[in-house]
C-alpha cells in the first residue's frame, strides 16, 4: 500500500514539474520572440527644413469705420414736408435730402428783397441829389445805412431758408430715414446716417512693444470674420499715447474699398506685414507636438544596421519656436537646413522607430 502511494506521489511530482517547466519554457520563448521581432516600418511623409524668406507680421483685431461718416441732424425746427431719399441710396455732395416747411421764411425773404430794392433805389436817388448839391450829406448817409441793413436782412433770411433744406455734406450711402413726413422736428434731431464706404478706416490696438514696429506706410491685410472679404491697405497713423487701462496703443489703417465690401462697425481680423527677412526656417504648425516637456518634432535620419544596411529612423528632436504666420511657424533652434521633418503620421511614432517615406518603394523581402 505504501509503495503504491509513493509511486503515485512521484508520478504527480513528475507530471506537475513537466507542466511548470513547459510553461516557463513557453513564456521564455514568447518573450524572446517579441524581443527580437522588428516591427514593420511606419509610413510617413516629410517636409525638408529649408532656410528661406520670411515675412513677419503683427496680428490684431479691429473695427471698420468710414473715412467720412456722420449722423445727419436737423438745423432748424419745423414740419417735415418732403423726404427725398430711401435707405441705401447713393447720394452726391449737396444733394437735397429733406425739405422742412419754409413758407414763412420765403415770405419774409420776399418782403426783405422788396425792402432791399426800395433801399437801393432810395440810395441811388440820394447820391444823384448829393452830386447836384441839393441834398444834405446826412440824407445820403441815412440812405446808405438803410441799404446796408436791407442787404443784411436778406442775407440773414437766405441763411435761415437754407437751414430748412437738408443736403448731403459729402457723397456716400445714406441710411434708413429716422423721421416721417408731417413730423415736427427740433434742432439736433438725427434724420439719417451718411457713410462714404469707398474709403474705410480700420482702428486696432497693439501692445507697446509691437506698436513700435507698426510704422506708417506698412502694408495691412484685413479679413472679415467669415473670411469672405479680404482687402489691403496701409498703416496711416498711431495714437501718441498709451491707454492707461488696457496698456495698448491705438493704430489706424486706411483701406480702399471701391466696391463697398466693408461695413462701418464691422469686426475684422488684421495683419500688419513687417519687412521681409531671409534665411529663416519655417515649417507647418501641424508638425510640432507640444507637451509639458516642451515642443518637439520627429526628424527622419539614416542609420546603419549591424548587417550594414541603411535604415530610416524617426528621432524626436526638441525645438525652440518663434513667430507664427498663417499656417507656418518659425523654428529658431533644434533643426538644421536639410533635416527631413515628419509632417504626417507622427502620432504613430516613438523616438527610434523605423519608418519608410511615403511613395518610396517597399523593401525587398528577405531571402529564405
């Protein structure tokens, strides 16, 4: 009985040891397989780092205003008799826009003109009599004074009559009428806005440091918020003081707009182009990966394997970035001319990973 139990125990130990040994052997072989297995190269596309011209710029947001624009108001009180414009009309300088009832002023002017004619006739006769020596000097002086007074009265009434006719002070586009026919208006009542949209101004703000670079005459590009309008202009002037609240400097640009694409008050994105620089390495912003450790790119470099074959390897390189312009970014440190920087597929890479270039022929299969 004891002999059978001993044999069973020995068999159990041999079988258990064999299973454990097989599992250890299998785990070792699997680990060795994965340790020696070379992953397939990752297909990437690259951009070559080339020094070239760079046009730096200052980005800002601004507000469009008309070079000539005003809210037109009434000069004299009265009842509106005619409104001679519609919203959106293009008017010329001096064109009559609103007529206020002027019947009383016209009647007064007619009476004053009649009085002026009488005064002129009386003055003429007084001069003739004075030349004949049959009139006193005082009579001539009185006639001259009455003529001067009559002329002044006519001039005054003509000026009053003109205040009843509201004309366009400059050519432009007139807005929605804010008064109605028959309405009694008082001096200062705004009756419409007039904007000359052929020449626009764009006011924007920059920091003190950037404002010193935006000198008058530099080219400016303005773009609407939705990007459907892009126009060019120039910097025309800078405010001579810094806003104590925002610490920004207000700058103005002149933007020709013959087709009237911009609207006063419109929000615009703006870029001031600075003088062009040479030998600057600039790459698409999408090639840069930003982490807590810094900004980096993947550079494809050639390395020799142990068997002497050339292999393309992706190396992670940390870089120092500079200015941005559109979709490009300046690389100040970390790259040299000729480096091939990965611009697509870098999310699948790790430093030291084998890669192949997009469009390159596939490597020949290994011989059996």
